C-alpha cells in the first residue's frame, strides 16, 4: 500500500540488453559536465591503468577517459581495447576524450554519476 513495486524482469532486461540510442543520448547528457577521471598516457594500457579504470567504472559507472595519444587511429584502437578489457561500452568519443559506461554490480548512490 503506497509502495512502488519494482518490476524485476524489467530491471534484469534493462541490465542485460545493449544500450539503445535513447539511453546513449541520456548518458551523453549526463556525461557532458564530467571531468576525466582516468588518463591513458604514453605507456598505453598498463595494468595500473586498467585497475584504476575498473575501480572508476565500479564507483561511477559513467566516466570520461583522457587519451594522451596524438595519432587518431591509435587513439581509436586504444579506446576499443580499453572498452573490451573493461567490459564497458563506448558512449561518445570526441578528440582525446572518451565517455564510457559500465553498469555497476552494486551501485553506490554516493559515488554513481547516474544515481545522484
């Protein structure tokens, strides 16, 4: 009585399904004012960078990554590898900044960029 009921099937399906164009648009809007929290420099995707990336994605879900790579093609490769190794999805890439998203296992409302 008075409580809203959560449709578990809907939540599970939303979690498992690939992102729709509307969902990506909403994530781009949320990501507009974010600052990069991970930087990939000249050494590329080191173990330390991947650990920090996974921690940031688990905490914030939606993050910006700064890529200090001059060559455009190499930058695209690094972003692809970064998303593949972290299980994240590329939302947008503009210049040397990539906006990526990965649903957290246990979202923390205090840290998540989606729940604030």
